[in-house]
C-alpha cells in the first residue's frame, strides 16, 4: 500500500482534563499516514489524482486549532473521522503527541490509532 504522509504538524489547542488546562492552549504534534494508491498521480504527474498534503495539513491545522477536547483519544478519533469523510481516505494512521504533558517523557506522550480498511 502506498502512503501520503504528514509528519510533525505542530498546532496549539485547548486540550486536557484539568481545570487549568481549559484556560490555556498547549502544543500538539500530529503525524498522519494516509493510504492512497499513488500510481495514477505518478503516471499522470497530476495533483488532482492524489491526496494534496498541503490542503490536508491546512485543514488539520485549522480544525485542531479550534478544537477543545479533554482527551487526546477523542481528538485523534474525531480527526480520523474528519479526514476519512472529507478526503475519501480508505485507511489512515493518526498519531497525536502532547509534548509537554509529562516532563520526564522527552519524546512526548499521546495516542496512535488506525482506522479504515487497509488495502493490500
Ligand atoms: N491516555 C490519556 N491520559 C491522559 C490524558 C489523555 O488525554 N489521555 N490527559 C491527561 C491530562 O490532560 C494531562 O495531559 C495533563 O498533564 C492525563 N492523562
């Protein structure tokens, strides 16, 4: 299966379960792997035949930036639904990292989910 990927998308949002977290914006990092057969786009050298990573990145930045979830789980799930619905992606992997949540976890903490049917 081919992939279009977006790595390290940085965006701030209201996210967290504690009262103090509802009053600030915190950094998140979004990584996406989007299943897509890129052969037609490659053969035609045509953006219309593939997933436009720039357009998807902008949509994700706008949507996550306006979101106010408690859990990173909820954000990841709703983001996966949105991308599948708006961009007709058959399968995707969404990783949401909350870099500052656990100071000792230098690589951040978060969740990763896969949704949809992964083509062979
Ligand atoms: N699995 C999760 N655990 C925790 C989450 C979360 O979203 N998913 N959130 C918090 C707090 O909001 C935390 O980030 C504050 O530092 C705790 N655990």
